[in-house]
C-alpha cells in the first residue's frame, strides 16, 4: 500500500529506506537532509502506537513534531469533531499549549467521544398481551442501543429507543442498575458521595434530550455519571421508566433492584474484569477505545462521534423496531402500515423534533 503525503506519495520501500537513513544519522544534524514529508511519515508511523513524547528526544524531531501530531490527530478523529474542538476554544492550531499535541493528550475530549453500539436485551412491560391503552393486546418495549463516554463532562451518554401504545411512558426517567462483583464491592465509590455497600446501585439520569418523541415512540439520549462504567467486572442493566410516576423505584439500592418495576430490568452490557484488561489499560477508556480489548458478542465499537449524541450518531430508522428480534406480531403488525399505524406512533410531521442536549 502507498501512503499519501502533502506533496506526492511514499511507498513502503521508501519508508523503510528512510528508516535506515534515520538510523545512520544517529540523530545528528544530518537528519535535516531527509525530506520533511518523509521525516513526518516515518515519525508518524513510529508514534502511531507509541508515546508521542518520543518526538521530544532531539531538536530535529521537535522541528517536525507539530506536523506529526496533526497527521496523527487527523487519522484518529473525524473532521467534524476537530472542528467542534476548535469552536469550543480548547483547540488552537499552531498553539504550543492548546494545539495538536494537547488534543491528542486529552483524546479530543472537547470535540467528541468514543461510542459502542449495544445489541442487548429489551426492557419490556411485564404485562404485555393484556388490554391496555385502547389495544386488545398491548405491548411496550425499550432497548438501550448506544453508549458513549463523554470524557470532558465525566458522563456516559446512552440512547434509549422505546415503542408502545399511545400512552407510552416517558423515556427520560429510565434508570441504570449497576451490579458489582463481591470482590470489587468493598467501598466502591460511585460519585456524588455515594458508596456501594449492597452490590447494586441505581443511577438516575442527570440530563436528557429527545431525538424523537411521539405518542408511541420515544428515542431519547440520557446522560449519567461515568462512575457506572468505572468498576471492572460490573454488569450494567437498565429499567425503562425506572423513575417514572408509575411503580418507580422508591427504595434504596437493594437485592430487589434487579427485579425492575413493571418494566423488566434488562442487561445492557458487562464491563471486563480486572484480569481481562490489557496491560496498562484502565476503565472506562479501555472499554470504549482500546482495540486490544475484545468486547464480546452484542457489542461493537462505532468509533469517535460528535458530542453530544445526536441523530448523526444513531440511525433510528436502521436500528428501529423492525430490526429487533422477538417483537410479538400482534404489535409489529400494527406498526408496519404507516397509513394505519396504531402502535409505535411517532410525532406528526409538523411537530418539531426538539433535539437539544442541555
């Protein structure tokens, strides 16, 4: 393969030849004889999987460091997230303190976040099939579809997609229930002064925004404290409408938390145990961005996305209810005909979407 550079191309053979020349110079002034584009390419390949501080070992390397930082950042982050960081004022190209190196050091926290797609269990209404909401056989079902780590705000943002009858309860009161193995349970700090002593912790959303909200379809982004993804070996569940007006949690975390409310408590994803983490890796970064860590079935890294989570990060049409398994036909049949849809009814075309994460 050939790698493109600013003025022309560099083949793998040329890169190897440049690397040999780099050894021969022994970091003397003869390094200046290398074409700048070739030197940037060689150092960029060297630092792609190593500590970028290696670029400070000599004056010649520091001379091209900014170009290497920029090339590495542009490979790692989508253009929209780089532009977002620049608009935030945290990133200033050419600035030594807030330039490309600072962006890499913060993992572009101001411009975006790493996300993982979840294909987990559904949180269903426990009485599906009963007459409710004007339907002879009512059905309500929600899935946690996407989770992303907002490093700048120390939050985890999740997308909850829910379908049901026209009286579907609000998605913004969905709760996360985190269960921690006994070996990691002793005084596990959960943020906001809370200490886990029972093995189960219920997390309330800190803020939310709707991607879509209709009588029978809610697609909502909720933000939680990122302590829910900082405990190795923890299992993260969710309960749709877990803090709603109907049968919401009214007791402190307890063994009954995993029973849910009149909606099931469904497993969303599990975090790796301490023994499964790669050398030097820490949560939550390892779960979202470390390619050395295999996430297992039903989880897939989707890369670096813009912050906050929005319609560009989650394709509600492609991952909607028609792609879900085990949805009862008595509900799905009432959804398939848009002209006569009586289940999973979304907003009317003239209604605003209302997307804005506070």
